[in-house]
């Protein structure tokens, strides 16, 4: 039987890669729904190519333009709007697989809806797990949903883990996780030059082509910090059992070390279609369109420990996870505001961790036991971070 897929965030970098893989296997997959924030033209083209039953634009005005475009071009897709539209398509009975590839906190409500309806959730949106890890994992278990990580490192870890890892890592002979990181474009930039780097320099990732927000997160290494938190929830462990490893070639996507000293790694070209195809077809394997790894031209693999002084966001993330409760929610929200301000040239690159640290100092962490509490702390953190940005006390 064909799998029926909903792609949340279809117009983004992960969404486009997902549609590329799906289109290679029309006999296995049907596209039921595609969603986007406001990129009407791109979603229109995607609707004409993939002919989903539903499309969702978050803004009603954009939804109306998409309806008109579809009418002119003879497309039969029904267009919905708003967060309710996102949740609706992620919950449809006819959908069995949901790609969660919306960027940021906005991805949480429809991703949770997919979990509550027992879907196979392909999780790219790491912010959902950072904001509400406990609640999210509880919903997955309670509703019998299947969670497969798309983030390349977590997908690699999943591939290297024993099948029964949910029994607890120490019970299944896993000693620790080695989470690899490229170190981003500023791994070797003299620290005193970091304050002056521009958004264009920050989004120019050496190995991966990604959306702008996650590219800045890679440059600050907040991305790795969010990934440590993500790994803690996915694999039921703590930051103490996760070693971040700088690996500039981005060929090893992460490793798992066992009690007997064995270290398993997953390697491949840095192309997100590999984890996407893995998670779509799991436990089978399908062609992703990714070329063979040319191990001879790779030739060497380097590893270094991360420098927490150069990358304070990594330290702040680990501290937030150790603090628990809504501290990771506050960290994530302050980061989203700071990154947006940096991309609009309102603050400098090195002000990003300062906005986050000050926000964390000003707001107490609360138990993350309800979505209301999580979103309340998310809003409070956004407000504090926005005031810090506006005050331009930080540059
Ligand atoms: P992107 O910016 O390229 O795309 C984001 C998508 O989300 C777009 O379709 C956009 O229309 C939609 N969107 C944005 N704001 C929205 C809102 N408020 N409401 C609804 N939809 C909204 O981002 P991306 O690089 O594809 O990343 C998507 C997610 O996957 C992020 O959480 C990122 O951390 C994660 N991720 C990405 C990569 C990668 O290689 N790009 C790797 C690992 C994890
Ligand atoms: Mg990653």
C-alpha cells in the first residue's frame, strides 16, 4: 500500500528535498498535503507538480492568492489557511506520515497534532523537541506514533543504535553518543573578528545548504546546542552522555559508542535526502538520489573538541538542559529573536549569545508540564529578548 504523506514546511530546504525523494518513488508515496507560510508562487508550482489534496498557507491573504493561481492553472487542490489548517492536515485520517519541517516554534502545534493522531512523524523541526521535549515524547508514546529523526546527526545516531534503545542506553550497552558538528563558517576565524561578521558570511555554510535561521544557528553552534537537547529527548539521556565532536568534513554524521569499546558511525555525503529517504522507508532502504561517497577524495577525517569560549551558545544550551523545565524553551525563544535581529542587522553576531544569556538570567524556569506554561514562557522570553535587542544595549 502507498504511504500517504503530509509535508509541513514544503517550500523550505527540507520540504524541497522531501518532495525530491517522494517524486522518485511514485509507486510508494502519495502526497496528500503541502503547507507553507507565505511563499505562494513556490507552493503553487509544488501543487501543480505533486497534486496534493490539500494545501495550507498560514496567512489567509496568501491562501486566497494560491486559490486564484490554482484556478487559473486548473489545479484541483483545496486551499486552507491558518494554524488550524496546519493542524487539520497533520491529523487527517488518510495521512499516515507527516514530515515536520516548519522552522522554529511555529512548527510545534501541527507536529504535536501529528503525534496525537498516531502518525509516523519525521521530525526535522528540532525546536519542537527543545521547547516541549517531555510533553512531545509523552504524546508520541501515548498515541502509538512513530518518531523518526531527520536531523542528520540524530538520524545517524538512530541508525547506529540497537533497536531496543528505548529500554535505556545503559541497559542496552551504549556508553555514550558522539555528536558531530562541522563548526560552521567561523571555526577558525580569530575571535576578535566575530563581532563584525555579516549575515551573508554567517549563512554561507561550508558543507550544508540550509534555511537562513539554521545556518546562523550553525555559525553560532546554537544548532549543536539545540541538537544536544534534541538527542537527550530522542534517546532518553543527559548532556553528560553526549560528547560534541568538531568534524569539519561533515562526512561522519554522528557515532554511538558501546560498552565493549565499539564505536559505530554513519557516513555519507552531506545531503539531507539521505536521512529523509531513510525515515520515509524505514525499516526498508530506498534510493534518495544522493551520490556514492567518494571515500578516496575525502581521504582524511579530522576531529577536535569544541571551544566553549568561541561558541558560548553551546554552553548556554547544555546549561539550559541541565536546569530543565522551561529553560530550553526560553533559550530557544530568545535565540529565534536574536537570530532574526542579527539577520536584519539590528545586532551584531556576538550579541546573539548575550541576548540569550541575559534573557535566561531574567526569567525563572518553570516546570514544563503544560503547553500553556510552555507557550507563556516562550512569549515572555520573546518579549525580554526583543527589549534587549531594541535597547541596543548590546552590539
Ligand atoms: P526553511 O527556512 O528553508 O523552511 C522553513 C519552512 O517553514 C518553509 O516552508 C516556510 O514556509 C515554513 N514556515 C516558516 N515560518 C512558518 C510559520 N510561522 N508557520 C508555518 N510555516 C512556516 O527551513 P529549513 O532549513 O528547511 O529547516 C526546517 C526545519 O528543519 C528547522 O527546524 C531546522 O532546524 C530543521 N533542520 C533543517 C536542516 C537543513 O538541512 N535545512 C537540517 C536539520 C534540521
Ligand atoms: Mg543537524
